[in-house]
C-alpha cells in the first residue's frame, strides 16, 4: 500500500494535469453550422463563443424568425461539438494519470 505522502503527491499531480487539460480546451476551436452553412458559430471546446458568421442572404427583415432559429441551431451544434471534443481530450488525460486501484476521476 502506498504511503499517505505518495497518495497526496499523486492527487496534486492529478490536479495539475486537470488544470492543463482545462486550459488546453479553451485553445481548441469547433464550428457549429446550420442552414447548410449559412449560419456558423465558432466556439472553444470549453464552450466559449468566439464568433458568429451570418450569410448576407439572410439579412432580410421578413426572414427574422428563420434567422433566429438558425442562429440557435448553430449555437447548439457548436456546443455539441465542443462537448464531444472536451470529453475526448479529458479521456486522453484520464488514461495518462497513474491512479491507485479503485480510484475514479469525476469525468
């Protein structure tokens, strides 16, 4: 069995690795789209919205409701992709951390 000092050191290493992984997520970009690419939302894998692009053909007052729906759909698409990338990145990190038997991470 490992000593308490070894376990504490492992916990500190896990914390450091989690912080690195979280910082890395903000540098990974995903793009959500709707309306066949007429509306695009760029976001970080951490969920921060970076930018929105709307095709000029949608800038018609009579199309306001459709534009609002497309923007919401693009945001949701970007969020889904950000969640997938985040899970993948955190899964990679989880596999690289030596944990004692029976110890589970919260992700």
